[in-house]
C-alpha cells in the first residue's frame, strides 16, 4: 500500500525513526550486474531506450540491497535527444551533443509537446517497474533541470565551469531564454507523462545550479523549477517532487518555499546543523553523505552515516548521498551504509 512506503511518508512531512534510503546513481557502474547488462546493450542510449534492459538495471540494486526507492534508469540528456539534438556517448568520456549557439539552433528544435513518441520507451520502463517492484518500494521518475540541460546543449559536453552557457546567456539573452523556455516546456511534458506511466515521486536534478550567482540563480534555477513544479502540481496534485539545486550554498534557504518542492536534496558541502535549523523547517530534506566514503568505507563510513542520520533525525529526512555514487565504489560499502542507517 502507498501509505506504507517510507519514502512517501517522509515526503509528506513525517518524521520517521529510521529514514528511507536510496542512493543517487544506485543503478550504475559500481555493480557488476549493471556492467554485464550495459555490455549486452552495447550502447548507452540503447540501454536507456530498451525498456526491458532499463527496467532490469533499475531493479538490480533493489534486489541486492532492498532500498526504499527505485529511480528509473535513464539520463537527463534524453530531453535534448527527444527535442532533436544529436546526442551520443563516448566510452570513458561521457556525453556529446550537437551545439546550440544561436537562434537558428533553437528554431530547429521540436516543439515541447512533440517529444512523447521518442520517449515512449521510458514510459514503458516505468510501467514495467510498477509491475515488478516490491510493493513497499517507491518509484522515482526524474529529469534534468533546464539550466543544467542547457549547459550541455550549448557546450556540446560537460564543462568544468559551464562557461559556454554563461557566455551565451550574457551575449544573447533572447536565444538563451528561448532555449530555456523550450527545455522547460518539454520537461513539464516529460515528467507529467512519467506520472501517467507510474512514477510516484519526481526528482529535478539541477547539477550545475551552483555556478549561477545572484539574480541569475533566481532567473535560471528558481524560476524554471517553480514553473515546472507548479504545472505538475496542477496536473498531478498529489505527486511529491524533490529538487536538487546542487552547490546552491546559502540559496538552499527558502528554496522549497520558492519553488513548491516537497523536498530539497542537499549536496555534501551543506552544514547539517544549519540545514536542520534553516532548510528542514520548510519540509523534507535529502542527503548528504560524501560519495567518496562509498569508496573508502571503514569506520569513517559508519560514523558519518550515523552522524547525518542523527543531525537530520528531528524532521522529515531521506538518507542519500550528496551526489551520485561513483563507479569505483565498493558494493559492500552499500551494505555497511544500510546497516548504519537501519541498525543490525
């Protein structure tokens, strides 16, 4: 029953004796079973767009660890792909995209509501997962936030400082705003369809929010998140939404109220005493163990896990990492983390 899913209870504002646990990128390269399925697919996008394989890798960490939530296997760059950008993945290097440098590039993109046929396999993955997940396990859908997605569409790849995107927004604001609007509209359509297909929770990843400063943070992180969340809540009033404005620093304060998010995910740099006093008073928080401890393990992993659980234990909390688990993580350290959170 939905009411028994710990993740949904935390997102509804309940303070639990033991927080629900899931990990960002929990279906990923640190697991040997994932690497075997990835090899079977042959290509990363094929893996994302083959529902049976995407569902399989989503289920792998649930079978192994019994997390309280599964996050569907996909990628934030499926939106650019669906909009008509060229997207491919280079082994060992990451994503590559055709670049948008002017108004003509935006004009060539498909309308926001024309993405659904392309993304139909993702929705089928969600339907499979709703059938196959344990009844106590919540199902999370997700998308990248417009700013983060735009940085890849402009630069054609990940960049250390999101410089090309900052340059375009400063030199040609009309083009940049048009691109942001297109991504925002497509994200609303995509996430709404995920709910229709069975997602019980949504997460909006703004991985590069921290490079936006001052008014730019309000304009290109807060405002798009508010627009997306507002539109989704109109269509799906009961859907809980987690926002992750990574490296937002002091701007975590008030972020939930400003955007309408039900939960704010904290990165590893956030001071937990401050978060408990300032951020958690507005609702559920998620986080924020350093992923490096999933590599090194040992007493430090157990001690820090328990410290986080205590620090955020007086309010609604979802235990997670402050960023995604890395490929060099030791799978046994996930067991150690779960033992530290849950006891026994």
